[in-house]
C-alpha cells in the first residue's frame, strides 16, 4: 500500500557498508566540534528522507522504524507540510506571539481543543519541546491548586530540563551527575505487567501507588500526578487495564491535577488520537510535542479552562513558543492525519507487526515480552531461561539491523527493549521488509 507524500523510492537499498565513507568523514568532523555529550543512535548521516525511508550521505536507503523518536508520523517531508512551512516562511518567520500575535497560534489551539479527550472548555499554550510542555503543565497545576508536591512513576521519562529530570526515573544517561534536581517530586510504582507479581491487576497496581502517595505525601499536598499512558523511554510499558482510570478517578476525588504526558503517545501514534482514550481517561491537562508538527519544534499543553486561566497574564509563554512556521506545519500535519486517517493506519501497522513479533516470542526464548499499541510496539529482550534483562543483546540486534539497512531504536530502564516507531505513512511492503530484517537479526544473535 502506498500513501501520499512519498517522493523517494520506498525500498531498502545499500550501496556501501554502514557507515559509508562520507558518514565516517562527517563523524571525524563532528568529533572536532560537537560536544561529546550529544549522542546519536546510529553512525550514518541523513541527506534525504521521505515516507518510510532515510537516504544517507553515501546514497544508502534505510528503512526508518524510528521516525526520529515518534516525530515524523506523516513522513519527514510530506508535501503538504513542506508547502505550509514554505508559505509561512515567505510571509514571516517570527514576531513572538507575546508581542504581535497571529492567527496560526489560535488555529492550533482550536484544533487541540477539538482533538484532545473530553468535551469540557479547554485552553492551550504552545512551547518548543516536550520537556517545556511538561514543566509548564506542572507550573499550572501548582498555581491552580496551591499545592507543590508532584507524583511521577517508576520507569518514567519526561525530559532533560532540571524539573523534568527530577520526574525522569533513569540515571544513565539522563540524570547521572546533573543534580541536585527540583524538589517535592515523589516517585511511586508503575503498573508493569511483565515484571509485576503474577496476577496483579491494574486496579491493584493503582491501589499500591495510591497507598504510597497517601502514606508518604498526603493527598491534600499533591498538586499533580504526571504519567505517560504508555511509557516511552522506560520501555513502552503498557499499564494493566484499569490502572490509568483508577488513578484518574483518585485524582479527581482529591483535587489533584491529572496530567497525561502524551508527548510520545499522542497524535495518532497508538491508533487513537491520544493514548488516554483507549481506556476512556479524560486528563485535566495533556502535554504534546513530537508528532504534532511533522518535524518542526512545537509543543503544547491543552487542559481545563479553569486550570490554565488561573495563571496570571505573562505567567506562561516564551520567545519562540508557538512559532508561526511551526504552527503552519502543525496545521498541515493535523490535516494530513485526518485526511489519511492515520489513527487507522497505526492500527493497521499493529495488525501487520504484532503477529510477527509474537511469533518471534514463541520461537526465541530471548523475547520475553511483546507489547505496545498501534505503531508504538516493543520487544523486551531477556536472558534465556528467565527474565533477567539482556541490554547487550538489544544493542547488538539494533546494530545488526542497521548493518542491513533498518533503523530501530532501543529503550527501557534496563536498556533491553527494541522499540518500533515507524512513520504512520510507511507502506505495508516496506514495513514487512523491515520486520524481516529485525527478525533475522534476532535469530542470528538471540538463539
């Protein structure tokens, strides 16, 4: 199946070993001028990208099963998005919405009020990154409630700023040696069905977390609960059914703001516009970024009007927040998602991929778990004969897949998860080819 916006041939093609000579030359230049703390998952340099492929500087065409970490859901150069960017840039690239506002910002806010869960009155503020969105959602919750404590979860990832690092659970490479972090952040257990005690239900896992909140913090001190409906960097952990609704109900009953961090899960990625919707959860505030603007830097918080309107004028914003070019890209991206029904396409990707991944779990003892929703799927790799994490294997499998022209990413608190985040516009044949390569890499190294 072919989807619109595919300018480049949608096939895997290698003309050099990876990395090729031009990529190696760029790495040598990079090492002289780019900070060592800025890492890259793969050692090849992009020259072009479209649909489900990335073409590197050596002319190799790679299958993209990462989407720039769930960003290019509509592809990296969809013509409608590219045209909207060019048209807006030809008019003006910046005025600062806080100085001279413009319609694009308002239109994005209107779209998000319609798309996010719930039919209550909503307000939106725009920013540049997911971390900014999460940080500002917490600012809103603290001001609106008059409380300061914030609850996050084991395995969480919410960003790399000081406050969002306090929320993030993993030390390396994110938190190590960067403290001290923002105070009054508290961590409680997540529902992790693969590693929880056998038979623990979502409701029981929620009760476990709530008991700890009430005992260690006190409900009347909590401003917000911040949670990814499906955890991203933590390992694509899908909580057991009932976990999210129980937490949301508890938050409502105690005047706690329920913040759904949908930076990675939002905007059609999981087969719904937002992952919260899979269990009928209506968050008080939703944070968004990544897939919202087809690759342009844009983020948003959309939430209950009474919460966001509690903030005094000037309390939210930023020089570049809601940049007009990024807003134009977002409007075009959301229209592509509608017209091409990309939530349905995400569900179709799962229909193709999940049976193949599950078959690998039945064939190979190193595949401990298959999980995810829509076009957000993962394999947790373990040592044979048990559930001990196998991070070295995950790294080896990803490198093997790359050597054959397929980009896959790893993640997880233990570094042992292979995650799949293909562009939502990837064709069936290209997706199948990528899965073939991944399966062979697992068979080669995982027996």
